[in-house]
């Protein structure tokens, strides 16, 4: 079995993604007529521009009739463009207001994704609410969220609150706000009750779920789902939690550049979540969240076959950018078709290719 986790060499991962996309996506079938251009306005942080808008991607997009144009996020959007699609990942009320004002006047523009829907993911409580409400359970497994407690003030009351809620130690301590800032990714593990009163709310305290040190990153791009394995935190011995005391900060493990490609993993840990279960979960979340570009982090409780927990949802993640390009191309074609400017031969060929599921596969 080939493990497809994070790889240490960025180039290697880019090449792999490109090969995968080329294998799966009949890109030649996806070219709108040369006269038809799709303008994608983007409002991204400089970090995101660097990781997403790589020259190779821009070049490929241009060949397919997609042009990326930087949006000045301090000026009204109506004075810029016109845009067919607005792709954005910026926080801030001013930007949100500018975008909403623009969208109200230009409902024909595709906004990836609606600001209100993204906002839902900026709070770790509301982020997982839809997964909890969904309470998905079928013959392939069960998907829930870890038991958790939200603390907004008074750290001295935390030990009592944890006791009352019946949460067991250790607890994963996460900042309530998940706005992409470095601080919002500062997580720690709290091993004892006394240390809990030294924490700095607003926080989410989440029960640690043993999962064999491997997590699944599920990328959702429109209708497409892509799953990879990443190394995660190792299991903790819950029978002797008192061996450890204190609060330990841990680094962004899931982003760490550690390859799982050649790792010898227990098959029960490495096995991907069942595809029908993921398809069901992703379809539901896509609708409930109203998002088209996001990823979910999901873990399998160690020792179980089908007990899964969603622990994190991120908007417009950094990987699988070629899938995003393909998604933009499909939007371009849909637009061309709507305007009747796309030839029948090309469209039927494209539909044939896409309905074969060439690039919709979960693997
Ligand atoms: N409840 C949990 N049980 C076990 N491990 C957990 C739990 N919550 C988080 N982790 C571990 O901590 C890591 C970081 O947690 P989480 O994904 O919530 O943080 P994040 O900062 O939002 O990460 P990302 O970089 O994916 O946005 C996870 O990848 C996983 O390894
Ligand atoms: O692409 P993967 O490895 O899945 O990691 C993503 C994280 O999961 C996201 O949380 C990051 O976004 P934020 O920093 O905005 O949370 C996201 O940051 P990005 O927006 O800079 O790409 C990625 O680091
Ligand atoms: Mg995560
Ligand atoms: Mg996250």
C-alpha cells in the first residue's frame, strides 16, 4: 500500500500533485474558446499568494483562459475588475464589508466563498457544530466531534467546569479563534487539573482522542474530495495520566514536513476512512457550511474500525492547488455554457470525461 502523507520536499509534493492532476484531469478537454477569458480577482495574504499563485499555476491557467488579477482590498471592488470569480482568504471587517457590498450589486459574480460562511470556521466552537448536529452514523462508521468545553473567561473556574462536564484528561487546549494568525495555531496539552486554572481564555478544551499518531486531511474542492495521511500527535497513556503534569505547547504537527510515504504503519491505523462515509460527510458539510473550498482533519479512534472524529476544519487550505485550478476551469466552462459560447463537441467531451469520475475519485 502506498502512503500518501506529507512529504518533506516541497518540489516532490508539487510534482506529485501535478502528475496526479494530469493523470486524472483531461486538461485539454477543459479549455474554453481562446476568446473567452475568465477573470479571477484574488484577495489573499502575501503568504497565500506565494503558496497558491505559483508562476507555473498562473501560466497553466492563462493557457486555459483564466487570468488572475490582484484585488486592492482597501478600495471598493466595483471600481476594479470586472471579475467573474472572487477568490479570497483575508480576515477583517472592512474587507468583508467591501466584498458584501460588491456581491450585493453583482450577484452574477462567483464569490469563493461567501464571507459569512467562512466566518463560521473562525470560531472553533461554531466550526464543528455542523458535524455534531449531523451525527453521522451508517454501516461504514460513525463521525462525531471530541467532547469539548468552551471557556470564555475566569480561568480559575476551569477545573470545576471540566469536572462538571465530566471531561477526562489530558485535554487539547485550542484558542477559540481560528483566524489563521500564528496565535490561533498555538495549541497545548493539559495533563492536570491544577494547570487548567493557568490557561488563557477564550479557549476550547477538547478531550484527547488516541488515534495511532495518524490523521486524515480531507480536501474538498467543489465536488472533488482528496484524502491524505499526515503524522499527528502520538497516543497518550490514559491509564496513567498522572505520570505527566503541566501544560505542554506543541508545534503545528499536521503541517510538519514529515513524510509518511515510507513509514511502516499499522494497517488498522493507516487505512483511509471508508469512501462512502467520507462522501456522505463531505456532501452534507458542503451544503451545511455553504463552502466549496475547505479541508477537514479527521481521526480514527485507535483500536476501532469506524469511530471517527472531526477535530478541525480549515478554509481554502494550501495543498492541492491544481484541484482548485480544475475547479475554476469547470466554473469557466459552466459560465461559457450558460452564455452559449462553448461548442457542443467540447462540452459533451468534457461531461463524458468528468462523469467518468476521472478526477472526482477519493483515494
Ligand atoms: N481532540 C484531539 N485529539 C487528539 N489529537 C488532536 C485533537 N485535536 C487536535 N489534535 C492534534 O493537534 C493537531 C492540531 O490541531 P488542530 O488541527 O485543531 O489545530 P490547527 O492549528 O487548526 O491546525 P491546522 O494547521 O490544520 O489548521 C492535529 O493535527 C492533531 O495532531
Ligand atoms: O494545506 P495544509 O497542510 O492542510 O495546511 C493548511 C492549514 O490546515 C490551514 O489551517 C492553514 O490556514 P490558516 O493559517 O488560515 O488556518 C493553511 O494555510 P495557508 O492558507 O497559508 O495555505 C495551511 O497551512
Ligand atoms: Mg488541523
Ligand atoms: Mg485549523
